[in-house]
């Protein structure tokens, strides 16, 4: 009997509470405004209750606590100094208020183990399908089916607040592929053939250049990794993309070329302002969530390229997560997130290259496939972080700590397999 089998067989009421919270919290993001705030909070509360219950439960097999808690302590030590130099303490407190929820999510996934990974994979599959379906219907009929939202001008936003938030699809797609593997073969083939074209259609019609870039990274990586069905699905998606480009070649070309032309991209002024903020306060930053308050004054003093017109007014974030971390948190916060992410990606890369293809024959918890899927998601995030992603948005904080939790649960599982967790008598 494999360790994964034992994990799944040992599920009790505390685990069920945790798993319900993990699955429904991700779905509330996909369902958008259809889900009241009270229910959203309730799903997160279930995770917190499940974590406390599992930790306090007598006789429960303990996870590697040092592995679980050092990322939380490191990030806390990195971000807390920014509070002491914040130019708007209330804004910083509101921004950081969601961080403990990310910590609880991270702990919940680590504690849930194989069952948690499977639950999140299926939840990601359902979530991405709902977002992509809603986006497609929104484009075809102007209004969505369940979100009650209409298009933002000529841009699809599905159930998300803004069209640029469609970047969530490339981030979740590799996890959804793991979810597809849990389906019966005929259903998996049908789901994959429908899902990827819907995702491509929604991403393209969002006219979000950041989402386009993320989908390109994810699509190429998935086609190389999985082959077969995924290649067919990606091929169908590319055909849809070509048809959409043919509808409005000029607009597509202008949006893509603007990324390569600094004089046409409003991000340049934001980036220069963010760098100026960092250079002025390199060790504390200006405070979490305060970029928008400082930007108008700072950009007026920054030396801009000749002929360049910077964006004006209140712009909440820097449209570059790396510069945003440096500007708002200083070096301590930037290094904290960089260490956690880099360490985790190194461990996942080692598992993807040198790990066993299957965890002791357990198809439902293929650690190597999980490592590859997470590496693809991280690659898309790290690329998109250069253009728009921000911790100012709660869903980005949620997904960051969800992916960190998934990665650490795999690392803990691999390390746990290096020493006997179950005696032969227990297996019998």
C-alpha cells in the first residue's frame, strides 16, 4: 500500500472540513460577483478551522513543521519593516490584511497532502472551465451567463473584475491538466478538447497583452510536456487565435507592437517611478499598497525619455511585480519573496528532472507530473509579473500562496519518502 493510499484512507472530519474550504474558495474566485462576500469569507474560514483542527488533533501524523513555517516567517520579516515607513499606514494595513489568509491557505494545502492536491486540481479544472465558458459567452452575447457582468468596452473580462485579470487562466491551466488526469479517459479527452479552445478564445478576446504572453508560455510548455491530446487542443486554440486575429489585425498588431515601443507604453513611466521610490527608500520601501499615492508626485520629478508622456493620476500598482516589491517593501520584502520562490522552483526542477515518474505506482499522485505542472505555472507567472501582476489584487495573493503550498506539499512528500513513515505491520 502506498503512502498516498494511506493518506487518502486516513481522511477524517477535520480533513473533510479543510478539503471543502480548499475546493470552494477557489471556485468563489471563478464565480465572481455571483458569490456573496459572506460566503467567500466562509470558505476561507473553513480552511482556517480545518488547519487548526488538524494541528490540534491528537495522534495525527505531523508534517515537517520547519518546512511549513519558514516561508511564512521569512515573508513576515520581509514585509513588516515596510509598515514603519509607510506613507499611508491605512492603505498598507488593508493591503497586508489578506496576507494571513494566504498563510492559512499555504498551511492548509501542506497539511492536506495528496488529498489536498487532488482537490485543488479538480477545483482548478472546474474554475478555469467556468471562467473560460463565461468569457466566451460574454463575447458572443455581450453579457455573461452567471456573473452578471458585461464586456469592458470591446474586451472580455468574464467573471473577473478587469480584462487583465484573465491572466488567471494561463496560471491555472497546468493545474487543470492535472485535474483532467483524474477523469475517466473518454471524459478527459472531451474535456481537454473543449477546455483549451475556450481558454484561448477568452484570453485572446480579453485583449490583455499580459494574458497573451502568459498563455504563449503555458501553451508551448504544455505542448512539449504532455503531447497528444494537449497538442491537438493547443492546435485548435491556435486556429481560433488566428481567426480572431484576422478579424482585427490592426488592433492586434498595435497592442503587440506597443510592448516593444517604449514611447507608446504607459508602463515605462510607472517603472521609472517605482525604481525612483526604491532608490529613495531601499531598505523599507514606501509601504505596501501605497504606490498609487506616491506615483503622481514621484513621476513629476523623474527624468523621462524625451517626448515620452507618462500616465497621470492615481494608478494603484507599478505593472511590474518585481519593481512593485522593491518600491513598496524594499530589499527585505523583495528578497523574502525571491528566496521562497527560487528555493521552491529549484526543488520542483530537481523533482521534475530526477524524481520518479510515479509515486510508488500511485497514478493519482504523480509527483513528477505535479512538479512539471507547477514549474509551468510559475514560468507563466514570472513572465507575466514583468508587465501587470500585483499583490494589490487578492486573487494574485491567493494563487501565489496556493502554488507555494502545492510546491511545498510535494517537497515534504518527497522528503518524507526518504525515511520510513509506515511500518510493515501498519501496511498489513
